[in-house]
């Protein structure tokens, strides 16, 4: 505790050995401070600057702390904490950034000097902190930890959460449902009906008659997310997309059959809407509605 250390320090001053040690510590700190001030004065006098800033800002705290540490090792056989480096930091900041040039204020140089001083006083803790922060920033920028976490999580899911038999049965069932309504002999592109989504038909198209507006619809359902069992979540979006596409195609087939039954060979102003009807037995129920104008287009006579 700090209070106990203060008591120990006060007790040590009561003895001759404690007072001698204290004065030796003060002497080491004073010598380090003198060396640092001399270094700073030397750099200022000869204007030793790099890219516009005087190297004494960083060099003087280092020389002060170094001189103090060397002297303390010889006299006390222990470190005094490079206190002179802190003193030089205060001196250089006050003089260099507030007295000689008050417009500079705090910048990267003062921050760097502070790091250097703290490193001189507490090398092990500072180096560990710099290493941890440096590695953290590097891994964050490169995304290494994120990639590693993703790879480990995928491996965990494959080992502990994968249910291959259930997944295979599910995909096979979906594949059979997706293509269940198709007629192999039915091809939308070969039904002989020209489909147009344009508001106005091309001028070169000769429309003989407009039969009227035709409308068809198809109702379909898709499973809710909570009904998709563990390990199969990724298939939900694909299943919904497939069901919507198939419902749209089936609605279009119905519409083409209707207009063709009335003698039309064209369909224009085709418009498609998707409507949600609600839920039934855990499925989302929706419908596709298609509307279009059935027309009779004059056919060009084939040349033989």
C-alpha cells in the first residue's frame, strides 16, 4: 500500500544509512538532470534539428535517464527509476512548446517523448504494452484474428453441429419440390406468344386486335426460419428464392394458356405483383399475380 511505503520511507530517514541512501538518490537524479539539461542546451545551441524539430526533445530525456541509471548502479547498486528523464521531459516541453514557440502545443513529438521517458523508467511494462498494442493493431488491420475466428468456428460447426443425413434428406426433398410442377413437354419460349413488358409496343408491330386484360395468380408457401432445423439455415434464402421464381413461372404459363385459348398470339403491358397473404401451419403464404393485355399480331407470310 502507498501509505505503508511512505511510513517505511519516513522510518528509513530516521537512520543514518537511510539518510545517506536518500541523499545518494537525490545526487544521482541531480546529475542525470544536469546531463540532460546540458544535452538539450547543446542541441539548441547548434540547432540539431531533423525535419524542423530539435532532436534534443527526445535525446535529452534519454541521456538524463541513462546517466542517472549508470550512476545509481555504481553508487547504490540499484535503479532510481530514471526520475531525471521525467524532469527533462517537463523542461523540454515547457521551453520548447510553450516558451520558445507557444503556438505548437501538444503533438506527436511530445507524445513520442513521453513514451520514450516512460520506457526508460519502466522498460519491462512499457515494452510489453507496446508489443501487445502493436500486435493488436496489426492483427486488426490485416483481419487475421477475424479470419482465424471464422475458420475455427466453421471447423467447430462441422465437427459438433453438422447433421449430414438430415441435411441431405432436406436438400433432396427441396429439389424434388422445386421441380414438381414442371411439364417436360412445356416450354414457355416455344408457345407461340410474344410477351412484352413495354408500355407501348414497337411501331413496326402491326396489332390487329386487343382482346382485353387477362389475369392469373398462383398461391405458394415457404417455411419460416424457425422451422428450418439446426445446420440448415443457409438453405432458407435459396429455398424462398426458388419458390418465388417457380410461382412466377407457373403464373406466366397459366396466363399464356388463357390468352392463347382466346386466339391471341401476343401479350403486352405485362405486370407482376407479389402479395403476402399471411401464415398457415407454420408456412408463409403469398401469391403471384400477373396481368397483361392479350393482342392479335399480324403474322408475316413465310416465303418459300
